[in-house]
C-alpha cells in the first residue's frame, strides 16, 4: 500500500509536466497492468498527456511498448481507467499514419469499436475521435474501421447521444472514414449513415456546429458515392439542406451518364422527377447539374416526369374541347 501511494504521488507530479512525464514513460508503461485502479487511471492519463503534444512524444509512448497492454484497459471494470486509456490511444492515433497503423496492427480498432459501443456520454468521445483519426489517414486504415463494424457505433452515437458535441464528433468521424473511395461511401450509405446525417443536420434542435459537421461529412461521402440508388435515396430525404442537395445533384450528374441501368432505376425511383422539382434558377450551378441529368433521357421522358406535365395535358384537353 505504501509503495502504491509513493507511485501515485510521483504520478501526480508527472501529470503536471508533460516533458517530465516523457522522461519517465519507461517507468510508467509497466504500471498499466497494475491491479490498483487509481494507479492505472493516473498512468493512462499521464501517457495521454505525453502523447498529445507531438509526434516525437507519441513515439516515446509507443516505444515504451504500451501496446497492446493499454488496449486491455478499455475493458477494465473501472470507468475512469477505460476513458483515460481511450484518450491515450486517441492522442497516439492522431499524429501520423504509421502510429495509427501500429494501433490497427495490435488489434486496436476492434477494441475501440467495442469501447464506443459499450460506453455512453463523454466516455464515448475519445473512442469516437480515435476511430475518426485512424480512418482519416488512408483508405486502408478506413477499411480496417469498416471491416471491424466501426460504422454502427458511430451511427448509434450520432442517433442516441443527447449532447451535440458528441454527435458532432460522430459526424466528423463518419465523414473521415467514408471520404476515401466509392466502396467506403457505399458502406456508409448501406449502414444508413447518410440518412442519419441528413436528419440530424436538418433538426432545429441541432447546434450550428453540429449542422456544419453533418453537412461537411455528407459532402465528403457524397463526393465519392457512385451508387445511384443511394444517391437517389439521399436526394429524396426529407429536410435535405440546400447546400447538401447541390452536392448530391452534382454527383448524380457525374454518375448518371455512365450508368445505363442506373438511368432506368433513377427514373423508376422518382429521382428524375425530384431533380426537376428543385428550384434550380437559370445561371446557377444547380441548374447546370439538373440539365446534365435531363440530357441523359429522351425529351418525352423528361416532359412526363416534369412537375408541369399534368398542367400541360389539361391545357391541351381544354384546347381540343
């Protein structure tokens, strides 16, 4: 007990000075497996304080061989140990692709996914951010997050958490993971993430920052999305913000000319009618995108699905009557 007390007092001093703590990382690292919960809390907190400041200090933490032992702390019975461990992992992950890859190689993504899934409120936040940092660096690392079923807990946090700053972090992470390739974007669409981002971003209860984060994530994902059905569904989501609608229509105008089967499905799903119902003013980029979409179809199809078609038919009936 006296030895643990001495260790805790030393840690308290280290927590106040990251550079001092860095010099003692080799001493701190083995204490991650201590049976004393309070000591583990402080060890994980100290490692996070060291790692957050620079790549060099993060590498000092990694070189002390804290992985994979620190991942075990994400399952600790003590909630503060779990949170401080997740924070330390986040502070390592954010710096470089190589450090993020080291976490992945040690099974860190699966551990983080479980942590986010099993946590709530602010305890979730460092895990959410860690997944976003890892997924942001490359399509390979983003694929690791997708393959570990990492989209679902981020979706759940965006849907369930009452605090906007946690929802904002979830939206940011989804955007970082989904922005790399059409496959990543489709994985987001298949998981329902686009619809949820639209709904949260359109909610009057959402803060300006949350709306901005949702719109930015949608833009990143939509710019890579080539699945016309997913684009069509997104276009017809209730409450779709005008700036996001513009991204969707632009992407459809790029994909549609090269997808003959998709052109049929786009009409059948209501996409052509939805595009023509938009308030696309002459001379705007939106009008240009809509015109490209219309040019993919025969004139009679375009007319049939135009919002004025019924009125035009009635006028012809009146003339012939």
